[in-house]
C-alpha cells in the first residue's frame, strides 16, 4: 500500500488560517486600485506621445488614436471599479460559458467580413469604428476557468487526468485558435499562466513537468514554422551585430532607451517614434518611456508593477477560498509574465514576441481586460481574511 503524502497546494495555507475575520485597516484592495490607476495615467500620457506621429500621418490629427485609447481607458476604469465591488465568488460557473464564447470570437476573426487583418495577422473584430482583440479576452477566460475547475478538484490533482481534463484540454484548444491568427506570444502567455495555476493548485509536479515538455516540443516547429518568427529569433541571436538587418528593431529600441539617460529628453521630445522604431506605441512603448523620461521614468513604472505583484500575492494569500486564491494568483502571474516578456524583448534579453506592456501600451482590448482582471484581484483582496497578529 502506498504511503505517499499528496503535495499540499499553496492555497491550503491561507485557507487554513483561522485568525480573526474582522476587517482591519489593511486595504490591499484600495492599493491595487490606486496602483492600477497610476499605471493607467502614465500609459495614457505615453500613448499620446508615442502614437502622435503615426496618428497624424494616418488620420491627419495627432490626437485621433489617443482619443480612442482614452475611451477604452474610461471603459476599463468602469470595469476595474465594477469588479472591485463585485463578489468574485459569483463568477464561479460563468467560466464554463466564457471559454466557449472566447472560442467563438477566436474563430470569428478568420471569417471574411467579420475579422480584420493587419500585418499578415487576423486578430481583430471590427465593431463600428473600434476593434476588439478576442485573444485578450481568452487570457482572462482561461485563468477564470482554471481557477474554478482546479479549485473543485483539489486533493485529486496527483492524477494527471484531473489536470488534463477539462482544464488543459480547454487551454490547448484556446492556444491552437490563437496560434492560427497567428499570435505566438499570446499563446505562450496563456500556456504558461495555465501551468502556473495548475502548480499552485497542488498538481503533481512530475505530471506538470511531462506536460510542459510535450508542450515545449510541440512549440519548436510552430515557432520556426513562420519566416517572421525565425527572423525575430535570429535577430535576437545577432545581439546588435546586424542593426541594419535582422536586429534593426532591437537596436533602435536600445538606442531609444540609451538616449534618455537619467531624466530623458522630455515628454513629446523623443525621436525614435519618427518612423525610426517600429511599433513605438505598442510593443516598444517601453523604449519611448526610456527615451523621454529616462532611467527614472522606467524605474518608476517597474516599481509600480513590482508593487502590483506584491499586492496581488498578498490578495491571493489572504483569499477566503481556493477559487479566490487561484484567481488572484493566475491574474497576477499573467500581468507579471506579460510585463517581463515585453521588457525582455525591448531590452534585448528575449526574442521579440509582439507582446504589449500591460496598462501602458496602446491597445484598447488589452487595456480593458487588464483593468477588469485587476478589479477581480481587488475583489479577492476586499473579501480576504485578515491574518491574526502574532500575539493573538
């Protein structure tokens, strides 16, 4: 007879606390809201600066793209505050509808007359004068689904079948639909976030390692199956030795970052956005931040994201139930992972993946979904347990 003791999930520690539940002066939820709003304000300022030149050339006004981003930001603030006040536990069960709904939208981007293509990719759906990107909704849907399913299966996750079905099966379908667009960076974020949730839920480490190995093997031919992804990878390997060729974007990003020195050239005074740096307002907005606000500006943004990470972890640890723990952990992991991938690409530490910086980069759907996700984390924190003092 086996005497193996199942690995405890990280959720069991906060759930096991039996300290006083009376609300104290701890306001992690409010701190999350204000930190998110601070990053949003910085993002709007930098979006105006970074998109002004492209906007003027394409629409005749330097403010057209910014106005669209501002409208999305207003919707995002509404989502942030709504989910903050909304009891996250009422989201359970809805996740079974959100994932199939995201699949429908991911398929719709490929349909003529519905989907919108740009730069060789079909990732958007046009609604009036606006566009939505379904893959952004899919990130949050998979995290919510994983938190719901795995929290119900805690104690049985030493069996790989309880991990794979239905959570990893749903994750695989979502990643496949995102890859068809194609969007390798988003698919990678969804897959890694799913692995993080499964680990935190107490899944068997060997089973997760095996599934990760299989996913990695499958990802290699996918990554090299497109010529532009191969060019990005070899441009990364160039490490600045071919700045007029494969490493052009990487070199221009580093030039912009270095030009800012300590305090930057001043808001609006950057030169890289004048057609020197591709995607200056989206994937490479961090380079514009460095150029115009200097090292001080970049460290301020990174510090705010670091604070958001600490607050997200605190919200997860104090969650009242496993669902809240996994929900807050998954969303925090997603935001942090996306930040690291974006900054890593801009600084040349990682290959370019086309992943935007959360809350900062231009892009309405990403902004809306990120703020909604942080609102859910704030909801978990608002209803979390207050740890007892050591003297109690």
